[in-house]
C-alpha cells in the first residue's frame, strides 16, 4: 500500500500527464484569471500554474478553482513555508517551486498539496528523490544545461521524471518532450503578457490547442 507521499506523487503525475504542457501564468489583475483559464481549458490545457509573483495571484487561484470547470489550478514560485498554507486555502491543487529549502520540504510534508520541487543539478535531484520526489521540475531548463543535461541525467537517475520549465517555447518543446525522463514541459508562451492585457482569449485558446498537440521529436 502506498503512503501519503506516493499518493500525492500519483495525483501530481495524473495532473502533469493530462497534456504535454503545463501553463505557467503570471496574473497581474485577478479579473483576468477566469477568462484566461477558460481559454486554456478550451484549448486542452488543464494544469495551470499561477505563479505567486503578483498580489493578485492567490485571488486568481481562488477564482479559477471556484469558477472554471476542468481547470486544475496550481500555485507556483513558492518561496516560503507559509506559501503552502496560503495556496491550499486558495484552492490550489498542486504546488511548484523554483528550488527547495529544508523549510519548504518540511512544509510540503505537512501539506495536502502534491509538490513539484525545482532541481537544476544531479545532487539536488538525488536529494529530492531520497525524500520520495520522483517527479521534479527542472529549472531554469534552457539555462541550466538544456536538453543535453537532462538527457545525460536519464541513465544515472532512471527513477525521476522532470517537468522542464524556463526558456522553453513552442518551437523547442518537442526536443524536451522527446526525452525519456520528461513527463511534460512548463510553458509561459501560452499566456504572453500582451495577450492577457489585451484580453485576446481566442489567441490564447489557439496557442493552448497547438500546445496540446505537441509531441516529442528527436533532436538532430
């Protein structure tokens, strides 16, 4: 029988495998949260990581969780242990951080939220795996060694699956998705600030639909 950690990892894996891309969004105005999430879900992207980088972030998560059917709202950029309880109260269903500290890991142990900690090195990945995190964020993906580093980690760390995030675009995502140790990628290109500010929800839906159709292709 699996324990609490493995159950949370199983829940997280189901969320991450729902589509090739997890939408990574920065929301400046809470009023934009619902139409943005509806556009992403209509395009086939259900997992939406709302980064805690703006004052509107928690209200945005709360609105998405309450009003957008089919959306799986998560909280990203968790930096402090208290962020876990705040995200949980807002209705988040998963949590993501760019790295991890002992305090964050302890808070994650005490939280109901499935957690995706960020690793940039083999050592960090091994530390998280030792604690039961077989699903990890690889961040900042394009600047921390890129596709080649993650490919190199596949053989010595076969038990880890990554969600690379940072500097990935629609053009480069297939290279990442082709790797055997990648479960999905994090994409901010789906909700470019200009599109959100302009309320261009149909354009965001189109980008989401294209992202949902992405498949891994070997790098040449």
